[in-house]
């Protein structure tokens, strides 16, 4: 066998990261179980079907696993070549939301496709990861200096501005992904001071642009003073009443109408109530293990492009988990962000599983020496 053929052999035969796959399966199974427990009351009251939310989430999860498998079978380098087009599509979809979007619970974030609704901001996260991997890989020899950082961040501003108009939390995630990937390709701490100041100024402008965002800060500081602080207070009651081991699976009282839309952003508070500090700690441990595997995949990437994809997915997951738990515990103002794999949301779980397929794809093409 020729030397060139030997080098390609692990690229064809590596089955991928089995630990990643197991963790994803465990998290999705846990998420479906907790979603059913949390949403059964709301489903029965609103739709006369206690399994209403569960069945819709199960359908989206099934489609997500199909997408995950299909994505994992196509060489990620071929997928990245589509990144510029996907990025343009994400901007067009974000514009469509501003013009024709469906408003749900006071937020205009969805596009209606017949009986289905689609959240373009979830697609934008994946498009940004792929686009930055494509862009940075093309400028591999010129990733040093402040100009590279500014140029790369400037390419993100259009999608950040479009998404941030109605969804500040996703805009923050997109900016965070950009910062992580830029730092990974150019790890010079001093230059990030200027980038950080710029990011803070940019966030301040977004906060001041809409009065409701400033109101959220006021509610965060003193939730008892405002009617809209009811959700935060009830979520904290749920966390406190769970104690060390919780009230038991399915035994939450706060989900019975006290925590509004408990199956969405606030599901972590119900997890704390039913499973206690121990159950919440196990869930956070699962997320940490998944982030660890994504970090291993990024470091073992066969090329810069694969490493950037792994790091981008890891950054997205880490930021979203941290933001959700911080919001539920009232550590930061409410941003309306879901808990990955657990909160109700078909678009979210489908694209998350698609990202896991990308990560699995990168692990299938990793270096021979990878663990």
C-alpha cells in the first residue's frame, strides 16, 4: 500500500466519537422526559392533550436525528463550501422575520410555513459557525493583527443587527461564537481588550435602542416591584422548594400554572424542583462532559476548518447553557433563551442535533493520534 493511501485510511474508517453520541442520546432522552413532566398540565389545559408538547418535540427530535446522521456522512469540507450561500440565506430569512414574522408571546421570531413555524435565528447560529470556519480557513496565513479581528467581526454585524432587533440573546450568542473563533485562530490577549470594549459598546446600543430591554434590567434588579417579575419569582420558588433531592419526578407544584410557559425557558427551575440540587448537578455535569468531548474533537481536528467547527459548536452550546441557567437563577436579566436539548422548541432541537452531526463528522476525520 502506498504511503498516501495509508494517510487516507483513518479518514475513511474512523466511526467517530462514540462518547459524543452517547451523551447526545442521554441528553435528548432526559430532555424529552422532563419536557413531558413539565408540559403535561399546560397541554391538558390548553389542548386537552397532556402529551401535546411532548409529541411535537418527539417528532422534531426524530427529524433532528435524521439530520444529524445525514450531516455526519458528508465530508464537512464539502458542507463548509456552501457556507457563504447559507450565510446569505440566514440574512434573508432574518429580514423575512422582520417583515412577515409571526409574533408569539410578544416576540416576533418565527416564520409560519403552513401548520409549522420556523425560527430563523436557530439556522443563523449554524450558518455563522460554518461561515466563520470558511472565512478564517481562507485567510489562514493572515490571522494575526487587529485588522483581521475587525474584518472578521464586521462580516458578522449584518446578521447580528438583523437577529438582534427581535432576539438580543441570539445576537449575543452569535457575537460570542465570533469572539471564540477569532481568539482560537489568533490568541493574542491584548488585542481582545479593544474588541471587548467594542462589544460592550455595541451591546449598550442594543439595550438602549428598545425600552423593554432597559425594563428587563430593572425587573432583574427588583423583580418583586414589577408585574413582569412574576415568572422570575415563581422560578426561584421552584428552585428553593426542590432542596437537595427534589420533590420527585412529576411532582412539581410550580408547573401547575405558577411558572408561566414552564416548558420553555424556565424548565431548569422545574428540574431543580422535581430532581433537586443533585438532579440539576447531574444535568450540568452532562453538559460539561459534552463540552469536553467537543473540545477534544476541536483539538483533534484534521485541519483548521474542522477545529473551528468543533470550537464554534462548543462555544454556542456553552454560551446558551450558561445564559439559560443564569436567567433562571436571576443571575442576569431575562433574555428568553432556551436550555439546549431540554426546553420545548422543535427548531432549536433540530438544529442542535444538526450541529452534533457536524461535530461527529469532524471526529470521523480526526487525526490518527486523537484520543
